[in-house]
């Protein structure tokens, strides 16, 4: 894995530190102060250069609009915040009506473009996947309540050569 340039490394440290909420919100809605937007762009650059050192199973709750059928492929149109802990993925946004309705289980291979860290103001690990990451749907399971578990893999073209 290449070493990040100092400016990009500082933005990653800001994201995992005191500026987490500002940067995270700007990643979601595209709005923030001039400096926060610079840090968001630097995070995007850092994601292009960063790769997972080990394969990981990651989890994320999502809205049903992201639910796809087995065999489908799709790309993320924004940065994807995930967790190696499925309990965290279902608890991140309890006020959102889709939480516990659609859960992604993502197999991310070694080399997938991601930043793995633990924000200082949160007690769980987070893995941020790059905007544009492509996924393939391996399976979709549903329970009696209508909740869905979508098993995804990061498409091979979205990882760096090993």
C-alpha cells in the first residue's frame, strides 16, 4: 500500500478525529465550509490510493432503493460508510425508517479501495469505501417481516493489483 501524502493523511486523521461529524455530513449532502469541502476532496483522493490489507466482511444498512436482485451489478454514487460489526450497521441511524429493513453484507477483498479506522468520537471501527465502488449481488435473503439481507462482493476491477 502506498504511503499517503501528508495533506491526505491529515484529512484522514481529521475524519477519524474531531472533525468527523463535519466531514461525514459534507460527504452525505455535499455542503460544508470551504475547508471541510477541501478535506472531503482529500478523503476521496486518499481512498483512491488506499487499499485494504486484508479481506473483510463489512455491513451497512441502506434504504430499499439500493435493493437489487441476485446477479445484478451496481456502483455506489457516494462514499459508503460500513462496519465490520453487523450490530453497528443496524444501529447507526435508528431514526431512519430503513434501518433493519435492508442490510448489506459486503465481501471486500485485499486491495479494495478503502480506509479503515476508528473515529475518536465513536466506539466502533469504520471502513469507508470509495465513491464509485462497484458491487455484484451474490444473493438476497428475506425474512417474514420483509427485511432483506443482500450479500455483495466488491467487483474485481475495483481493487488495486496485488
